[in-house]
């Protein structure tokens, strides 16, 4: 989740913005996400949104069903551990949805989530295959609480390192903090043991080179391609490290649609093919193959 902070942070989270509820699902629910044979594996999916906030769409169940009907798979990144547990319960049936354990740096930086939530996120991450959205944001609105964010990311990374899960995937937010985020991931061996995806990468060219050397992947959105730096990075990133994302919805708790997701992904795909001077079908097939392997699904040949 990047971009227009006012639009997204100003939207209400209703009860999820409160303290962790005693009736929230237990940490043990997370063990279901460690399976490598996951629902939907037998189906061949066409498009993959590798970073969206499905649970924050007002009509999320409808979107999940429509996406499945359109052969699209979704990586639902959450912003708090309570949201992650609720999303797992809600989307336990759709074969095209994978839910990540999230603790978004905005929620940590502004104090909406504290030590209790950091600990819960770490406990969930320890037994989960899919992690996200986690990371750091040292932009002007959040840099004052950089240490609090670092403490949260350290706790989650340490938990993952202490409890290896085959095929673990992390979707990482890093605004003006790519180097620091990579420091944490490398310190705990996650760039070697897990699949680390930098969502909407916006670091320096030196940081891009370092991130590539570490083996990380990159999910590309329309907003990333709207900047000259983003377009140049998308041109340079090796094909086997490229993924597509939408980061939808534009505002939390507002309606969205599978058609919106598909249209955004297709625009990114078209622009990537143009930037890289390659065939769109070839590009789509390779990105789908990478995405499907990360999510434990199959892509169309």
C-alpha cells in the first residue's frame, strides 16, 4: 500500500482499527497456510495480482468470486494481524486467494498498532507461508517513528527465520527505506530462505542493484510505471523477477471489481511489453509462471 496517503489513511477501518478482540481467531489458524499443496492447485490461472488489499474491498467476496470466474488469482495483503486472521476465515474457500499476514508500517508508525500487535504478527508469521504487507516507510509523514517500524519488521523477520516454512513469500513495503528493509531481511537470512517481493520499488539505482543481487522479486503497478524512474527500473529488472500488482482498492473499505483488477493488470502488462520491446504473450506467460509458483498454483501454458 503506497501512493496517496490521505485517501487511504483517511478511510475508516471500523472495528479492525480497535484493539485485538478476545474473540479473534487464534494463532493456530495460521498453520493451514504452511501447506504446499494448497486449494486451487489443479486449476490453471491466467492472471495474478501479487499485491492487493482484497479484504479492504467493501464487496470482497463478490470480487473474489468474479476473479475466480475470470481465471485470476489474488495475493491478499493485509495491514494488521487481526485483519489477516479475519481474511483467512473469510477467504478460506476461494481457490484463487492467498492471504498474507500483515503489519503495515503506517499502522505501526502512527501508533494505531503497538507491542501486542507486533507480537501477534510475529507469532502468525512464524507459522505462515504468506507474509504481507510488512516493511518500512521513512517518508516525511512516517520517518519520525522509524525505530518503531524497524522493531516491528525485525520481530517479524526474526520469527520467520526461527521457523522456516517451505516456499515462504513476503510482500515488502519500502519507501525511502529500501536499504534498511534489505538489511533486516538479509540479517535474518530471508533473502536466501524465502521469496522476498518488493512492492512498488522506489529506491535508488544502487539499491535496485543490491536488491537484485540479493535475489528479490518486484511487483509492478500502474503507479510505479507512472514515473520515469519506475519505468526504467521495470525495463532493467530480469524477466524471472517480474510480477504484476494493482494495490487496489484506491480507498479502504470502498467497492472494487474483478474487471478493475484485470484492466489494471493488463495495462501494466502492455506497458511492460512496450518498455522491454518484447512480445506481450511471452511476457505474460513467464510472469504467470513465476507468480503461480510463488502462490502454489498453476498457470496456463
